[in-house]
């Protein structure tokens, strides 16, 4: 009787365990298998070394750059929004938060294709410009378009953790800082900002990682002119070049993701923001 | 030193403070005492600058500070909740206000050291707030406020989260602190014992109005209405009739008292403290009754006497056995006559 009861919580984890073995662990093992072997199933480093190829290196560097820019833009846009949301009364803030989350209810591809239509050479924006006799702009297939796509798609993932953390900051703690002589800017810089660090960190993680690895946004808004590491990996798999090289590059990308998260975790000693905990 | 003039405040149409006037002297320990919802915390927040009054103003040494932001006011607050900055060490918490003012490092260090010593937590500077107990956190909050040398310290039920023993210790510490610092304390509490122990002046509030201002002795011995009488200490409260000066009728019996100026044959309220109810032999008593219960309370016995259909509470070091007939006698000096409430907030609390 006692034994059964004690086993129950473990049993509850069963379905997820099966799921993660089937769809996370096994694929991961396969990626490592493909990544470390050649077509004849012999061990090789060459798939990993493929990152050293100048095209791939450029794609990785560009991906890091665009993802970093998009993350910074998301943070700059999201923080004031989260701050305002957290300051509102609960009924109002829920409504406005929903407005920001609303786009997430639509399909990701659909949203990105909509931007394609807006930015195209004969798209909505240029049609309007033409009607106003203004010079047309090259918008689509630029790094700017890709960054726009990233920011647009991933902004909610920055707002949500920030909003959650900021709204949890006790109003009386902020009042205490004011009481001790801090003006509103000093209170923000010394109290609100540092206390919202876990939210900043999880927001950065949730935007930077998908932005670093995306290929759909580049495909749709970069039109094949912008090649990120995600696109390279996709092409290795889909256009049949080589599962082995694709897996090798995936492993390298994974290392970059883990490294960037570890770097972020250094600034978050409590380990509240990321999966990789700190040392405290 | 502080003059509160005609302050009113309402939230969502519900009035919390009604046309409140109060004068606070320099270097006094003033307590705002009242049940929850009486407006005492709102008044403190208006003083601190966290709420704006709807009407009225606050003069600090003659200057109107009503519209100043909290950081511009010459007072500091100790909050009821733990509002320490959890991302800073204890020393950085205490140094916060001084750093904002741009004091030198050595000055700050000395001050932090002194403040920690003052609250009895020497050597705690390097620790972080999450390693402190509730009482320690509250002391650090006090230290964090007093390093700024405010002329007035506002304390919003700072001890309410602590257990009884610690609360009593902290009460003495606060009195000592106040004497050492020589500054004005404005203290908010709903705990009448705390108020009686620590205060120079008690302001009893209910329903957004001041019910009585006075020393702890005044408030206890000469409550001005049924609310104050009921809220402070235990008491037997009666519907009575003032027959003429110095003679009051309650429960059908006539008692001599010392109060004058209540008119003739006017309805009044009367309070008699339990320790003033003298139990004597039935022949000697003004009225007679029967002891219905006896509880030993350590220093005294608490006895319930049913006399003239009223359960009298009597405190005495001498025990009268349960079921025994007794007489009740009251020293005229110990009968406190009060005007009938003219407003709801002057009446006794229903559930107290």
C-alpha cells in the first residue's frame, strides 16, 4: 500500500519521459551519430570542421549578429511595455497584455508571409509610396527585413517574462527607495532594473536562441539572399546535400547556444532566468 | 513641528479620512492607534508622500510639503512589510539613502557601522537580506531609515509580523532608539498595548476621524467616548442617565461620580474599568449580584458578576468563589461619564 503510493508521483512523469526519450533523446543521439560519421559510417571530425568553411563561418557570424541585434531591439521595445503593463491595474493590464500576445494566436508562417506581402517590391508599402509619388524602397531580402521578422515574431517572448518579473516587484519596495531619497530614475536604475534581471535573462534566452537558429524567417523575408547558419543546416538536410554535414553543423550551433546561455547565466547567479543554473 | 490641516482622502468614493487636523510636536513619540480601516495607515502614507490628500495640507516647520515627492521630504518610513532590497547586501541596503545623496565612502562606512550597532546587529553588513530573520530584517529597515538622519521617522506597524516576545523586546528597543536619536516618531499600530507602552501621545482614530488625543494615562483613564473606552483596555460600558452633576443612574441604581456638565436627566455612556469594580459583602454594595465565573490570570482573578442583568467584569487579587453573592461598589472617581455617540465612528465596535 505504502509502496504504491510512493511510486505514484514517479509514474505520473512516465508519459513525458516516454515522449522525451522518443522525440528528444533518440533524435539527439541520431544527430550525434550522423554528425560524427561519414557516408561509410566511419568516425570523422570533418562534419564538425565544416563550420570552418568560409561560407558556413559567414552564415554563423551573420546569424549571431542578426540574432543579437534582434534581441537587443526586442529588449528595448519590450522593457517599457512591460513596465507600463506592470504598473496598470490588473484588469487593464490583462487586456493590454492580450493585445501584445494576440499575434501569437495566428500561425507563425502566416504572420511572416504577411510581412512578405507588406515589404515586397510590389507590396503594400511600395504601392502606397508609389501612389504618393514617393521613391520606392528596397525592403524585402535585406538584413533589415530579417531582423524585423525576428523582432515581430519573438517580441512577445521578451515581453512575457519581463512583465511577469516586474509585476512581482513589491510596490512598497519601490516606495521604500523613493522614501530613502531616490528620484524616479535612480529608483529605476538601482531597484527595478536589477530586480528584473531574471526576466531580462529569460527574455534574452527566449529570443536569442530561436533567432539564432531560424531559417523560416530568412527564407521568407531574406529571399535566399541572406544566408544564416539555420538556412545552411536546412539545405544540408532538405536539399539532400548531406545529413552528416547538417548534423555536424547542428552540433556546432548547439555548442554556441549552450555557450551563450552559460555566458548569460554568469550574470544571473540565482539561476532563475535560464536552464543552466548558477553557483550560489 | 508638523501640522496636519483639514486632510481628507477617499478611495473610489469611500471616505477614509475626514477633515483631519493634528499637531505633532518635536521629539515626541506619537502613536496613531485604531482598528484596521480607521485611516491611520493612509494618514501615514500621506505624510510620507505615497498618497495625495484630496483636500488639506501638511506643514513641516511652517513649510507646505503636501506636494513634495517622497524623496524630497525630510522624513523616512519604516514599512510594515519587509521592503529590504534583496539584491543588495545589508550594508548596501543601509547605505542606499546616503549613496543617493552622494556622501563620501568613509562617511557612509561610519554611518552604516553606527546604525548596525544601534539596532544591535554589529557585523551583519556583509550578509544578504534573505539570511535574516523577521526581527532582524525589521531592524535593518529601521537602520536603513535612521542613517539618513530624518527629523521624523514614520513607522507603519513595524512589529506586527513579529512574535510576542520579540515584539516586546523591540518595543523597548524602539523607545531606547528614540531617546538616543532625539527625533520625532510617528508610529501606526492597532495594538493598544503597544501604543500604551511606547507613546508620549496617542491619537485614537476610527472611521477616518480622530476620536481622542492624549497621553496613554488620559486615554485609558478618561476615554471621551464609547469607542475609545471599548478599544483601549477592557471595560464595563453602560447606557446610563446623568441625573444631575455628580450623580449617575445605571442599571436602575444611582452611583456617585465626579463628572459635571452633562446636564440633568441626560442619556450618557459610562465606562468602569474591571480593576475599579470593587467586590464587597452584599450589605456594603451599591448593587448586588452573583459571581458566575472565576478565571485565574496570574496577577489577578478575572471574575464575571451577574448584577442587575448585566455581566460585570471585575479584576481583583482577592477571589470571590463562584456562586457566591457579592456587592459591587465603585469609587466615584473611577466612574467615567461620556457623551452619547453622535456619529457611528464613536460607537463601540460590534465584534470587539
